[in-house]
C-alpha cells in the first residue's frame, strides 16, 4: 500500500546505497502528498506503521524508532 512509510523505506534504501539525489526527492514527495516529514536519515524499525498513511507526522532526522511500533497521525517525534 502506498503510504509515507513505504516511500520512506525506498528513500532509506537509496540513501544506504549512496544514491545521491533520489532520497531527497522522495522526502519532498512525502511532504507534498502526506504533509509529513519522514526523513531518510531517521532509523525506523521493520513493521512500524503510520496511522492514516502518515498524515501530519513529523520525525526528527536523528530519531531511532523500534520494530513494530504504531505512530498515529499528527505526531511529532524529536525536537
């Protein structure tokens, strides 16, 4: 299913494999479509879900989120 975490996982994979421009473009797409900031630098564990596709979620780029967490809409993690 296409949601913010799906696009995050693609951008994170590209970032870890040193693809230079596409992760930033995908992060911009997440912002425009879902009104969310889910940066590819954040470490989000497997199985983590974002409520309502991740609408309004803001995650700090240095955040570390564990496996199988559920994050609701309009949630800010970090400073």
